[in-house]
């Protein structure tokens, strides 16, 4: 008889993907969260039993409990699990289990780009008919899911470094996109601590290791046997890059010899790196490149990665998960193709600790926008830090500060917009609702006077 799994906070993009994968493999899955979501609805259709609200009475006494680092010790379900002596898995333990089910495991890691690279890998394998299995941190375009178990050879996933649990994984091919100081609540010595964790992770691998050697943080790794990729002198090199408004083209060279041309519809140099990383990882993993190459051009990006969420009255609204200065710069570089249009960035800082530790870096991240609006910090369970707040940040930036809920932010922003504006919501929290709220206001105002 297969185990029964209970997920605390099952509704998040990462936890719901793991739960879906287990359901597709015949496991019984239960869980709880503080509110319903589209991810929970999908799990229920697959047979999961999900409770709204955390209550110890939800938890059966014969299950394996799954939780993330974000779940606190005072959670009533966690307290009961410990009282009963139940097995408690971190979400990384479940992903490690799934990745060891006999598939060829391709893992994508690094500070930025994990969701896009793992999602692009799953997408092109899926579109090529290779029936991959995958668990990624976003919704695949056209396919509409973040996880799927199939009978093909390959399993791909993103490997989260935020809490050090990346050391648990043993991929057959692993990509390190980049390394920068982040998650400084965990990595107390910044980039030094991150490099130390990745050195430990890579030292235990018998795998194809692909490193972006254009990144100074990656070059600090002690790894000796690796395959390099980048825009400069590397094993896999992108050359002759041409940026168009609707697509980007470039040529891929392998050890100095032309290997393939490439076309993507994603914007920005960071997506040249992302697509090159996926191409190289599939090539070294033995995938027939001619099967997958055409599908790079049809990949429109993962959910919440420069995702166009609505358009009204000549105004376009985009949503992006960027919550680190480098990610914000990369996202805003995508907007450079919008000629002669006002670009309005609406930034919701994610965690007081991140804003405090990267304060000056954030101040340098918004140079290419016509207008910047800063909302209240999305705390993500953290306690406030004295003198670290959005109002002070906005004052130092000489930009606008809109307090209150995202609905309130939308109500303040909407009357100031005009046809041709580009609005980009930036952050890992409730800012994702900005497009929905602006669209609702456009419909409300359209009915005035009729």
C-alpha cells in the first residue's frame, strides 16, 4: 500500500506541483492552506482532499507530513505531527524522492532563471512528443500545468537554493545559471555562503555539470570537471545575437564550431542565457536537438515571468515575479523594445530582510522606467525591521509610494494611466493581482454614465 501524504500549505506553486505528481503516481494526498486557489482546485479534481485553514483535526494520524521552511513551529498541524511522531518531510525530500524514480534527471539551479530554464526544458520536451516528467515553479504556457508524471525518459525540475536543501539532489545533468547574494536571512555571509553550499552540492555529483562562466559568482566555484556556456569564450557559446521586437535570434557554437541556429520569442539578454543553458543541457543529455529546436521559438515564457496579463484602453499590464535587483533589471530590460511608450514599474518589495540587505542595489534597479510606484512590503511571514519600509525607500528614490492593499494601489494608479502606457508589476507577493484589479476598474469606469 502506498504512503499517504499531507501537505501543510498545499496551495503554493511549488507544493501543489509535488502534490500533483504524487497523485498522478497513485498516492493519497491531503493538505491544507489558508485560502482556496486555482492550484487547489486542480488538485481536488485529481482526488486530493484539501482543508481551508490550519487545524490539528485536519491531520490524520497515519500520514507523512510535507512542509516547507516557511512553516513555523507554532503551526497546529506541525505541532500535532511532532506529538504523534509522524514522519515529516521537507518539500525538498519529496522532490528528491520523485527525482529518483528511474528517470534521467535534469536539474536547473542558480540564483535566477530556475523557473524559466526548467519550464523551457519541460516545454520543448513535451512539444517534441518525448513525454517528460517535471516539477517546475510556474505554469507552462499552452500546457497549463506546473507538474506532470509521464512515461518518457526525462525528469526535469528546478533546484531551490534558498534554504540550503539543494545538497539533497543527485541529477544526471545539472545547470548553474548564476550565483549572487540573495536569501540573506539564511546565507548570513552572503555570496560566500552561497558558493560554499554550491561547492558542497557539486562535489557530490557524478553528473554533467554546466556552468555559466560569464557570471563572476559561478566562476568562484571550485568545480574542476564542468562544461561551460555563455556569450564569451565557452564550450557552448551564443554568437551573432540579433534582438528584434518580437523575437531574438542567435547562433550556437560548440567548442568553436557552428552547431545550430536558435530563435526565441523571449526578450532580453538573460533569456539568451536561459535558452542557451537549456539547449546545452539537452544536447549533453543525449536529446535529439532537431526534435526540440523548433519549439524554442514557440515558448512564450512561464507564468509571472514578464507575463502580459491584460490590456485595456491601449494600456498593457505585465506581471513579473522579479524580487531581486538583478531580476528587476533583467525584466525592465525586456521593456526596452517598447519604443516611445511610458513604462510604469509598480514594485512590491518582498521581505523586510531582502529590502534591508539589498537596499542600495534596489535603488539602482529602476533606471530604465518612466515612473516608479512602490507599494508596502510583502512580509512573507517576517516581522518588520526598524526603519526598513517602502515609504522611506520611495523618499530616497524620489518616487511615489502607494500604501494599502493591491486593490487600493490599483484604485490610486488607474486614474493616472493613459493610452500607450506599459504597467509592470514586480514582486513575489500579492502584486500579481494588480492586473486583475486594474482590468476590473476599466470595466467599472466603462459603465459609468451609460
